[in-house]
C-alpha cells in the first residue's frame, strides 16, 4: 500500500483558497462586461501600473521591441518555434477529411474547419513565459486560424521585448499588452475597441485560470488549467540529485505547484528529501520553490512498479517524468496524464520550452478525460450529409418516420413522410408512421 513520507496542505485548505479566487474573478468579469475599455484600463493601472494610449501594439512598436532582443535570443526563439511548428504540422496532416457512400445513394462526410479567431494569453508575472507564445500562437497558425490575438502583461513598465518577438514571429495578427483577468476577459467579451474572439488558450496564474473557467461557454477554451503539476516516478536506477532538481525545477513555477516523487526505493525517497533541502539553499528561485515544496510537495513510497502505475493514474498529473528501469511500461500502461517524459535523458523543462510538443496540458486530474493543447484543438470537425437518389431518400425516410413516431416527434416524422411521398411514390397520411412495405 502506498505510503506518504511527506504531504502538503489538506483539501479543505485548498478549497478555501479556490473559493476566494472565484469570487474575485466573478466581480472583475462583471465590471469588464459592463464598462469595457474603461474597466480594462482601471484594472491595468491597478495591477500592472500600465495605462498606455493604446493597449494594441503598432507595427512600429513591434519593430522597436524586436530591436531590443539579442540576435542569439531571436535565433533561439526561431529554433523553438520551428520544433513546435514541425510537430503541429505533422499532427495536422494526420487529421483526414472523409467522404463515404455508406449505402447506395447516401453520402456522409466531415470537414476540418479552423476556429475563426483565437485569443492567446502569455503569462508574464513572476516570469516572462516566452515559450507560451510558441505553444499557442504557432500552433493556431498551423491550424489555419484567421485571426490570432496575443496578449501579455507589461514588464517593468513596457512590453516585454522577447515576448513580443515570440508573438510576432509566431504569426500573431494583433498583439496586446494587457495582463491577467482583464486580458482574457477583454479578448473573450470584446470591448469598445477590441473585437471578441471565439476561443481562449494559454496558461496563467490561478486568477487567469478561473477567469477562463467562468468565460467557458461564451467562448471555447483549450482546457481548465490549474497550477503546474509534476510527478517524478523513479526507482534506484537514478539518483537523488536528478530527482530533486526535476522536482524543484517545476516547483519554481509558483507557490501552489505540486511536485511529487513516487518511488519503490525508500533509500532514494529519503535521499531525495535531503537533496531537496540542499538544493533549496543554492537555487536562485528557492523562495518560490521552497513554499511550493512545503505546501504542495509530496513523497510517496510504493511497494511495486504496478502500484506506482495505479497511484500515478489516480493522480493524473500534468507532467509525469519516468526514470525507471523500464519507462516503456508506463508508456504502454498509463492512461491518465498530460504528457510523459521517458527516461533520465529527457525532462519536463524540454517539453516546457523547446522540444516541440505542446506545454499547455491538463491539470487537476483533467488528464482522465482530455489531452493537452494541440493543433486539433483549434480545428472543428463538422459533419455533412448528401442523398443522391430518390430511392435512398425514401428508404431512409421510412425508417426515420417510424423512429420519430416511436419518440412522439410528429413534426420530425412528417419531415420524413413528405419525402417518402415525393420520392418514394407512397401515399402516406401526414403525421403517421410509415408502415414497411410487405
């Protein structure tokens, strides 16, 4: 039976914090819906000390931002975007449109149609999340989205040059410098100066995530996202130093980011606890990582590889780093996760920044029913039907008539009956079920 050697806050403490966030977000969304641009400006002043004449960057603004980014940094951004673009293109190519004649005269098919407009949020609070621009803007562009609006908060009283560069190079049509709730609300609901989008994507803090949750339905979203989650599954084939940095490297995302070690080795578990303490003394982001580890970190000791797989599927974490003798066991048998990172040579940071898979992934156990952001999230699959012959229409109509009357839908049945009369030559009374031919 799995045993916790370390655990974090209990559920009731976490629920209390979530309730306070929900109430605050609801109030702000209501204000933006009522006052539009004025509310966005007031909130931007309050939270970011930012109130430019126009929140939308001009071409000259964009060029000025790009001129502040070092050539090597621009080259690195282009390299990362090429990896994301390449994998997204391969994914899109796997999505075939179909048309098939399912029975004589009856043609069914589906078309893959990109969403018309998307709002991409790029976080920039504690860290400028440049990689999030690649994951959202580039992927939407590959999908064929016609209008891509990207928004990020200012940094130090100005647009962050590297974020602007990533948005622009990724293919954003409009770039906004707005942060937090006010950014996603303005994109989703529209204001006097900003046309609304059809879909919101991108990670963010707890307030952005809650705003997206409350806006869902008014617009589509990529997924319901919470704080970054990382699960390290390890055995004695790896050492505590590697486990500790893979935990803390993700705990630094924020003070509510769970980082969990699951192992069959008590020796490794206890050594990792000690190594985490040592690394927290030298990690430059230790202030955030220490709080996250104290309140949300855990170490789970399991009796077998199979038990680790069972417990990991229950957690359904966003990132699962597998460093065991046989990582493919988890690839072949796990069903609930955001993304797998197999073997010690890879790690979550590669996926976060550059390797090519998308880093916007399901959290809070959503991996039980959805995957992460990918090119297919921006594409709607729409069906169509076509009947080519009178005979086929009459035949389908006979079955449809009887099935509709079985449910009591007389109007539905008459839609079928009129076609049986016109195309099948049968004298059918209105609002009755079609009797089968003898």
